[in-house]
């Protein structure tokens, strides 16, 4: 099986198992947590599915979030993150449960609980309740409301899988406190706009291999492209805000969609497709088609 199809199948099975575990916003049982943790551990134990060149850095030291799969309502959102050694970020929380699994490298998480009564806006107090270095084979569960910081340690490139009960780009994240430091009693409110999520970048050779094994669906984002003669024509799609979903979407929402275009427009279209239930997308650089 091709890398593209193998990964898509593994992600689908993982998300099916996590949904079956039945994790809720709070009060999850040990059995539910263990079932979801084991599903993510099994996926992370396949490092060949996550070659780092498919997740280009979107900042100096980190790739940011690349979407692997999620529900149309942003629940059960699964991402891959790749990063170099860097200092920890600010203590923050997520609106629902989270699981983090190591593929390679070391992602060090420090966990905190908030111990003030929340009566004074902009001020609060955190108390450290543990820390975990997440390497290959490890899976950390965090309940809703826990605060944490993330730091990448060591020389090895860190690759980790994160899954959240509610995606990091969901509106539920806005308005949440972000403390200025672990010992600070001051916090800012998360008022950032919609978060842009990366789309896995694949090579033309990988697309050829995958399409020969099982047909892919092709969409040209803000580009006129010429595919090989025996392939179906790429459906044109616009990244302009408010543009309609492209025609020709497959009936099977799990079919892999190949979005041909530059990174930012492809991310816009991938987000639109994910909200319609099509979260399995990869990006092909149009320059590869021109060169091929």
C-alpha cells in the first residue's frame, strides 16, 4: 500500500477507535482513557507514516499544527507537530481533553492546575502538578481545564501526535486565559483569530504511486494545471473567501483529496473541505507538475 493510502487508513482507524472510547469533556473513566491512549500509541508506533519533509516548518523552529483528520464539527481533531529544540511556550489550557503521543524526539510537558477562584479578571494563580517527557512509546492524557507548557528538548527532531476533543482552531479556544509564565499571576485572554492548519506536502512520485494503487481526487487551487493524460482532470477551486465547495467531491468522505497549489491557498480550501467532512487532504506543489 502506498504511503498516502497507508497513512489515511491508519488515521481513520485511530479516530474510529478514539470515538468508540467515548471520551467526553470531563469525568472520563480509566477504561475510556486507556482505550483512546492505546489507539494513539499504535499510530505513533509507525514513524514511517510521518516523514518530516512532509511537514515543512511554518516558523523558525516548528512546523505548527498539520491536520491529519477530524470530525466536521472540529471534534476528535488529530494533528502532527514537528519541531527543533526550543524554550517552553506560555501556560495555556484546552477546552476539552487532549492526548499527546511521541513518534520521535522529546516533547517535555509541565502540567498545572489553577488554584485561584477566578474572581479577578486578568489575574490568577497556577500550581504545578507534574511534568512528563514524551518520547516514542509515551502517551500523555490531559483532562479539560489543565494548563500546560511544551518545550522540545535535545538534538533530535521531535515528531509528536496531538489529538484534542475540540480542535485548536475551534471558537471554544478564544477567550481562554494564557498565563504570562508559570509563576506569573497575570494572564492574557486568547483573542487570536482563526488558526491556520498545515496540509501535508507530498511529492509527485508519492501521488503517482498512490493513484496507481487506488484512485485519488484532484483539485487545482487557484492554478491551472495539466495532469498526466490518463488521470482525471483536476477540478478547479478558488481560495477566495466565501467561494463554494468544488464540484466533483467524492461520495466517500474518507477518499484522499490532492490539493494542487501554493501552501496558504491550499490551507484555506482544506479548512473549507474539513468543515464539510473531508479532512483527508494532501498538498502537491504545482511546480512539481510543471517540472515533471
